[in-house]
C-alpha cells in the first residue's frame, strides 16, 4: 500500500508567507525521510489561506533535495491555463524529477478562483475535460496535432520534448463520488483521489468508487489500475487518543469554522439539517468526515476497516494541516511511519512471527540457558565473552 500527502497548503493569513512556504518544503523532505511515497500540492489564487499559485515551482525546488518521493499536483485548475502550457511545463518537470511527476488536474475547487478569472461555474468541468484531451494528445503524439474545441483551439502544435515517463506521465484527479468524475478517471487511466468522508447525497458510495471506474472503462477500452486509487482524509496521531484529540481540536475547529464555512458555507459540514453551524463539534467532524485521530493502533484499525469496506485500496492520502505546533505534527507523522505504514507493507510480519516463535521456545524450554555454569561459564555464572577456537 502507498502512503501519500495532499498539501493545499492551508496557512492563516496573519503569518509570514515566506516562512510558511519553507515549512511546506521542509515537510516534503521530512515525508521522504520517513518513507512516504507521494506528495501532492494544490493550486489556488484567492481567499488568502491556500497560497500556492504554481505548485510545480514548489515541486521543482523540493525535488533538488527530496530525490525519491513522487511529486504531483492536487490539482492544476485547467480552466485557468492554456493546455499547451500545462503539457509543456509538466513534461519538463517530469524530466527534472527523472520521472517522478504526476499531473493532477481538476476544474477548480475554490469558488473564489473562477470568480477571479470570470469563468462561469457551468463551464469549469467541460473546460477541464477539453483541456485534458488536448494535454493527453500532446503528451502522447510525436507529431503536431490540431484541435478545434469549444474552449480551446490549437493548430499544428507539438511538444519539442515529451515527458520522461513513456508513453506519457501519469494523470490524477479527485472525486467526491460523482459518476462524472469517476468516468473521467476511467477515460484516461488516472490516479483517483476519493474523499473518505463522502460527497453529496447522490454520490456513489465510497465502497463502489473503483467499481464505477471499472464499469466506465469498458466504453473507453482502458485499463485503470486499482493500485492508483487513494482514499483521502485527515490524520493526527499521538501517544494516547486523548492527547491526539486535544492537540487537534482547536486548530481543526479554527479551519472549519473560519475558513471552510466562509468559502463553501456550512452546508457540507453540519451533520443535521437543523444544526446551527456554530454548534458543530470536533467529535462530530471527526466521525462524519472519517478523520483518523488517535493512536497508531487506532489508525491501523480504521485503515483496515477502509480496506475491508472497499475490497482494497491502492493507498491512503493524508491532508496536511497546521492545527498544532510543528513538533507535534512531525511526531504524528513519525508515529505513522514507525507503526502504521509497516503494518500495511508487510515489513513487520516476519519480526512479529519470529518474536512469537521465540516466546514459544522459551516457554517450552527450547532456548539454552546461557547463564548456567558450564565449561564456557565463569564462576559468577556469567557467560564468557570470548571463546577459544
């Protein structure tokens, strides 16, 4: 199983942005050090909290020191860019990272961004799909292509250098469970980032997301890989469940009540139709959104439940946050890397089996007593450290 991070990033507007960016880049390097597999960064242009307008610049800088981790966007808002520029920039980034780039695409998830570009909401999805079609053709074709669309038109254009990965770099997109987004995944054999907490009432249930992708792939003749499916949620771990909840509570409530209520209204957060938004508690958020807050054992239990519910996922993607001091955030990530990731990668199975065998051998008297008096022992019963050979 793969383990990834999604970084919006989310920073309060009253702090030094340059220092915030340095922390973000430091987190990418720390994630690689701990053995995480992927880091995805979002693109935003407004509202003052999500402050990276060009994630590929951050990924390029990070790639100079983080030399193993896969680096991707989550996502490039395609309606704001000419598709040729997107294809060219990410083919270039794929070379700079030696094939570690994933191009995550979307229509724009922050309502104030398309408002800034004066793009009607109804045009966002069709613009994204048309742009993706052009980008894929540019990445795959060695010859110039011509494309006449409703939103984009190009004539005899070709990339002078296509991606390091062949036949092209991997694409990705998020999904709250709409059939339209899962169809999009199937069409281009994308990575799929499914939100653990679910979507609107008419959304496909999480456990059926990949089934929907497979069903849609039949009409395209594509072969999407379930290993490319990530389930996305927030995670914070501590030594005890009580510590984890208390460390996360204030910062999470701040982000939800101050930021998300403002940009998206409280409708998607409250758990009852008649619930006053100000009454929404941290415990209610954690349960309804399926956040993982607790100990490493709690995380293992919840991830195992996700795996059973979905009949297997390719990986877990954790949304970064700054709910508490960085020392607690890094400790949470360390706990996850030490105790949770090895469980799902099979790296501790041999050690646990060997330890159980050792305990059984001791109980059955099959382990020699190294402290018994014998020819190799000393007068005080301790083993000699050196033996003549």
